[in-house]
């Protein structure tokens, strides 16, 4: 469903319409997976609700998610007409260097929504430790005034508590992308077949991002990853495919993959998906694999949802964005997979090869464990939406919720 932005004047929002604001439309598959998960969960618990989203590419968002989408400059016209604002998900609560302007922008939207008297929910967000006085002050001043917060892990809850958030309830739930529905397996098999990859061999999916280390550090990391690719081919007779999770000009995962492919020996068995994949396509391809090695959180989430063993590569990709350690470890702790990690700052080739052996040997046990863990987290995803429903339909009296909560760690989700 495409939206004709020129006919905005014909849009009349209902009192219980919901506006969603986050970091969407930046050609990042993980962010779009979050939006898909939020929209599907909200529609399941509120089938008659109308949802609008703000996006950097509203036409693409409208077509992909089947909802009305508007550019951010329409926000002053749209926000006064909706019934509630949802901000989420992803790591939106961080003031780390280059992310500070984005953080201030979102805080401005939240503050304005509260001035308009709108219920505001932070939906399955991630939080990084705040490093600036301005960030800490504005978090206490603005975030503490929202009506409800759900976070995607216990580390994020701890960060918000340390920042002085005391008024809104904070629930630990799960990342909305866990409830994404992948394409049918046949579609993924056809996509892989076009790359010459068939199901008669094992498949490893690798998701990288460009690392802004020194030339020497970058070369070392690429050499380690090239050796890992060749090891997978030589020792496990596997095919290897690079799956880009971001294809934007400033953050294109394909660049590093291309550089590594020039360094491998078995280049006929190592492929790159060049086109941008939808979240559903990326999850379906992941589901056909036997191992995922990733620097990206949401490719690890896809692996968990599809019960595929994984190895997480963690660390700081540059000094301008927060390190991936917290958000990735936060998720891995929830699925008991935190031991299968390598920090690419000090990783040696032997470290990664040992992790590959460990993951491949424990494949059956890992699949069984993930099946159990992910079911609970998927229920937690819907709990986000159930809390949102209470906020929207009861004029903020969500404490009277008919949905039962077990009093465990604070107000965290517990499956009944």
C-alpha cells in the first residue's frame, strides 16, 4: 500500500491511532525487521488500530509494511492528530558521539508528544551507558516522563535505572524482530540456487560490517575472516555466503565482503548476495544455513529464531558509534549463547576456528536449546504489544491491565 504524500490533507486520524517513530528507512535490514515485528504484534492484539510510521524513505516503508508512512518533516502535522506515540525499537537511547544528534532529535519528538498530552511508550528499546552530561540530564528530564518503557534486555534496564529513570514502569521483554515471519523455505532455496548453492552441502552465512580500525588492524581482521571462510570449505565442505544487513552509502556491508572474497582460496564456493534483502528474505536464507557468523545483532536474532548455531563477533567498529558488545551480549545472555563470541579487536585466527569447531560440534544441542528459549522470547515480543494496547485503550491506566504479570525481576516479562 503506497501513500500519496500530496494528499496528506485528506488524512484524519482516529483518537486511538498509533504513530511509530524510530530509525527506519536507512536501508538497514535489522531496523526494518524491528518495524515489521512491532507492526505485526500490534495488529495481532489490536486488529482495528490504524498505524502510521515516520521513515526516511516513507514510500518504501509503506510498500514493505502495508501501513501509512510519512517523512519526518510531516511530523508537526501528523503527531497532534494521533492517539499515542510509540518510539522503538533498537538502540535509540545512546548519546555516543555521532549518535548524540539522533538521540536529541528523538528526545525532542518525545518531549513534544508529552506537551501535546499524548501517551508515549518506548517499545523494546536498547540503551547504552550515557557518556555526556547533556545526555544524562535530558534522559532524566524527558525519558522519565514517558508513560511506559519496555527494553529488549536486562542490561538496557540497568542503564536506564542508573540514569535516574524512576517514574515509568520498565519491563524487560524482547526484540520485536523475533516475531518476524520469514519467506517460505522454497523461496530461500531458489535465491541460493541462483548463486550456485544447493542443499547437498552445509551452508555458512557470514554477516559483516565495515570496521574503521587502523589499516593494519583492518587487514589483520580481513585475513582472519578469509582464513575462516577457507576453513569452512576445506574442513566442513561447506558453501559460504555473505549476507549484507545494511546497504546504505555510509554503512555498506558489501564492501568488506568484497575485500575478503579477494583474499580467499576457494572463491568458487564463497558467494555474496549483492542485492538488498528484505528482513523476511534475510531470515529465510538464514534458516537454510548450518552456521551464522556475524557482527550484526539482527542476523544473530534471525539465527536464533530459525534455531541456527551462531558465533558473534563483537567490539567497536569505530570511535563514533557505540561498541556492539552490550547489545549483542544482552541478547546472547537471554538465549544462553554468550560463550560463542570473539572480540575482533584482539581475535586470532585460531580463536575463530576453535569457535567454529565448537559451534558445529554442538549443532543438535544448540538447536534444541534455541527452540525452547526463543518460544519464551516470542511470547515476550507480544507482551510489548499487549502493554501498548493497555496504554492506548485505557488512557494510560495500564497498571490495571488484565494481562497477568508475575512479580520477578522488577516488572520483567514472565510467561504464565
